[in-house]
C-alpha cells in the first residue's frame, strides 16, 4: 500500500476499522494478523504497554515484522503512544499511523512532521478542539463506550467539522449505531482480537469475528 500520508488517511476513512493488537505474543503474531487479514481487516495498531524500557523496541519489532511480511495487505501503526520516542520508533519501523489515548500536542506535531497519520485521544470538546488545532487527522473519542452514543451525537453538533472515531464499546451489533452517530470509524481491541482465542491459538475465531465486523460495516454502507 502507498504509505503517503493522504493515501493512508483515505484508506482509514474508507475501511473505518482499526484492529487493536495489545499484548499479542510474538509466537502468535502471524496467526492473528493472517486471521484479521482473511476477515477483511486492513489497518492494524500495535500498542505500547509501557511496562519496561524494552517495550518500545519490542513493539517496534512487531510493527517492522508486520510491515515487512504483510505490508502489501495492511497499514500498520502504533497505539497508546505517549512519547516522541515512541512516535519516532514507529516511523523507523515502517509504521504510518500513531494513535494515542490522550491529547499531547508534542506527540501530534512530531507524528505529522514525520508524515504519519495522527489519531490522538480526547474526551471533552476542549480536548477535541485542541487536538484538531494541533494537527490531528482524526480525533479518537475515548472511552466511547462509557461516553455513549448520546454524548457523541451532542458533541458532534458544534464540532461536526472535526472527523472523529470511537474506541471502546464497539461490537458488530452496534457498528451501525456508532456510524449513524457521526463517527468516521472506530478502533476495536478485545471485541475483535479476542484474548482467549489468542491464548488458545484459535485463529478461526478471530477470523470469524473480523468477518462479522467487516460485514457489519458493509451492510451499513449498503443501506446508506
């Protein structure tokens, strides 16, 4: 895929779904990624867990491996990025997307300087506007499940010009509800990359779950 910024952003807006891979062991990585791809997923986020100094390098290695092996099929980025070092490690590993749980203007600026798509997290209208003004391509509403659809609809009243995605609480059954509320997409972790299935190596379960999500998106688009 073309990793130019605009092409990456267009692909994210088109596919709508970012799969969040948190804590997937290296020995299970290929099985999980292959299952997601077979299920129609085209954008992957590898999260930093901040549990050790070695975490940045380990996550960067997962990103690099996935780009090298599957880069013609998926776009790859990082999640839970809290520092400029993590942004730069993602770029060096071949990533094209930086997702954060918070609004950190320095992280947003560095992401855009390096030509990657910036998707910072925000909760309040003030944070959403600050993130957008700092250069966010899409603002991640987090935690969306706790905020609820009503909150999303209300906040998009005055801020509807800012593209927003939802992370938290999204399932195949409510994909249409979130899209109807005005988000341009969403990130999904445990509801897609099923933790128990990962532990068991049950990649078919992950494939089926990915398929359920992508089919729900397709059904919503067909009904527009």
